[in-house]
C-alpha cells in the first residue's frame, strides 16, 4: 500500500489541512509506512465477527427529550477569534 | 515534607501537623525551583492554589475534611479548567480558556483538592515521549547512572508523571488512550491506573479517541492512586458512556490479600527480543505474588499482536472526527485565508504539529469512501476479537500481570525517525484500551542503568479493586524506594 501525491492531496483536502506541494511525496511515504505496518491485520480471519464500536459494555442511556441547556452565547463565543454580535464571523461565503 | 505520600500528607493535615497553606506553599516553591529544568508545568496557578489551600485550612478547622482536602495536585492540560487556560499541548488551543470545568476536576475540587497548575503532555495526548508538545519536551527527573543527558518521561501524560516523580505535586490527573498513564508512570518510577472505560467521566476532557480515552490518577504509590481515583470516578449523566455504578473503597482494596488469587501470564506478551532485564523483572514480580499465596497460571491472548495495528486505525479515525472542531472559527487560534476553506486549511496546518497532522490524515484516509470497510470495519472486528480474548481468560483468572513497557525511559530525540517505532511503546498497554479493561502500572525495580521498570496489572471490567490488591502486593514485595536525581527537597 503506497499513497501517491494525488491521494495525499485528496486526503489533506478532506481533512482541511494545507500541505505544500513539496511535502506531498515525503508525507505520502510516511503514511505508507504506517499503513504497511497495519496491513498485517489482513492475516486475521474476521468472518462472522460483529464489529465492536466501543469499550463501554453497556446499552446507551436515553434522556428526556427536553431542552436542558442553552442561553450561553457569550460563554460559547468567548474563545472565538472573530465574532459579530452573537455570531461567529468568517470570510464572506456567499457572493 | 516532600517525603510524605499523599496518604501521609492527608493524615498530617488532619492532625494539623502542618497547614494546607504550608503544604501548598512548599510545593509552589519546589515548582518554581525545579520546573525550569523539567518543563512539566505549562501554567502555575499560584493565587488560585493559595486560595484553595486557605479554604482547605478553614474546612479542616471546622472538622470538615473531605477525601482530598488540602492536597496539592497537578492537572494534565487536557482537562478543561474553568477560567484557566487549557492547551492540550497544541498551538491551536494556545489561547483557549474554557468557560466550564471538566467533571473529573470538578469532582476533585468538590473533595477539597488544591490545583497547583496545568501540566505538559504530548499534543492532544498523541505520543509516548512528550516530544510532540507544542510547548517543548518534558525532562524525566531520572537519568541514567553516570550520564546526565535528558530522558523522556514517557507520554502522553509526561508532565503528570514528571511532576509527581520530582515531587512537584502529591498526585496528578492523567488520561490513557493507548498507554498514556501507565507508560509514563513506569518511565518515572511511580504508579498510575487507567480505570475501566466508563469509570471516570470524559466530560470536559479534550477528546482524542472517544471510545478509548479514559482518565485516571498518577501518584507515588498504589494507595495514593486509590485515594485519588475514589474522588475522580463516578457516574456523570453528561457523558453518555459513563458507568452508573457505585465507586468502591479502592484504598481498602489495597490492603486485601492476594492469597488464592489466580494470576494469568499471557504468553503472547513474551515477545521475541524482549529485553532480558524486562523479562527478569516480570519473573520477579510473579515470584513475589506466588510467595504471597497467589496461583500463577499461563494463559493465551491470541490476538495480542493485532491490538496495536488495529488501534492505529481506530484511534486516528476517531481523532480525525474529534479534531474537526478546530477550524480557526470557534476556538482560539486562526490563520487567515482568502476564503473559508483556506482559512480552515491554513489554521489547521499552522495549529497542528506533525504527529497530529499524520494521525488526522491516516484517520481521514481509513474513513474515506472505498477504504472504510477494508480498514475501519476490519479494525472494529479485530477489536471484538481482542475483547473476546480477555473475556475468555477472565473466566479462569482474576488478573493478568505483564511488563508495562518494552523498555525503560529513552533519550529525548530517540525513536523519532519512524512513527511506528514510537507507536510500539504501547505494545503491552494498548490492548486494555481496545477492550476497556482496567490496567495499573506499579514500579518494580531498577534496570542496570539505574532506571525504573514497571509491571502492569490488568483486571476484569469494573474490578479495579483486584487490580489495586495485586498492584499493592507487588509494591509491598518490591520495597521500591529509589528516587530520581531531580526532586524537591534535595540540593541540585
């Protein structure tokens, strides 16, 4: 399994991390090394095994479907790099 | 005063041998003197600590001592602390001040603890050496005999372990996603426990891999860990995977006999190329338990070798999802771009270090269309087989004993050439996270270079009591009393 520069560019785009063109090949080699080590999982027979999603050996709880929190706009926005009133501010998205 | 364990300091406070303020001032002084050498603390909250200590003295004077009243602790900088900067060791959270308190730290405050400050860690808890912190590496207070080059304290809870080992706190909070409590505890010659998944609330802890992350204490002794866990643990409706179970008296469990307990020795952990000193320490630990009346039984966990490669699918997959929130819009740091997508990409490229970027990219890849079944679903099936291995052996044994890590502490900058070499630090610890079972590391002895080695005790889900009993039995037998060269109370 080897990740070519085009694949690395695609993954980086999906992950929203800027990777410069000259880093695509070395990063691809690094990630390929990790994936090559992971390939040993193909030795295991997993026929008929149910996937295990988590370590909690219990059913998830349900809570009452009611509003139990809110009205904290200032606290929520307190770490925003940029805000406009009670909103996060970002560069113009719609022309 | 620095020679006292947490349990002894608590007794001293209750008997008014010294005040909480005196204890806290002594620790703050030690932090000021030694932290420049160790870089364990990222932030010292002196004024808050003194105020909490004064409140503890008032409570003690009223005869209202809670479990941890007046005990100075260090808090891993992954736990959100209200009004106190929380960085997760990352540049992207450089200015993040949480408007809320994590459940675990709130529980500790409820029980009277004093917080000295926030301690260093690998960035977003991703690492085994504390070398990935955006705020610089932590030095292990131990060095090799006759060689003063700095060693790593392990990771990701490297600041927690270094602070406790150097006596810059009586205990510390930590988290463990693949070994991040147990490996640094072993590297620094102290004790640490990752409780069962669900025992401590994850609410307010910066998330790495939510199905694996679990908080626990690092402290000087097994009993000190037991005292701290009693306060940290407990049901929390704000964490959907929090266990609604009563928290037992773990301290009492430390004094239980191990006579008649069946201790399993998994043959798959005896890897080829295991360092002879690690193997010898393991055999010594088993002999100590046999001498105290435990039955030692060989067992098999056939899927052990697949736990770590499967972990490196599951953990990055969950991380890529959890870290999507750091977008340059909601938290702390932003790097501008021409449009919104560029803003995201620039903020994340500037804010995340190399290891975090690697894991987010791996996670994105294994979850992407066309690869999801081959990687992520297969890893989850292997996770089921790993759990089944443990479920099967725990039908016949009460606990397992293994080495904690495949080596003693290594040098800063070692094992950095290839990511997989660093990942293999977690070969003995990762299976407990994949299956959710509790695991404790206890110092057992020194290697020929004078560095501490730890043994790991694994137990049944929610049976931390047996884990504490076995760990304390090893601790008693080992009589481990060696101390690192850098520590409070000795002249530098």
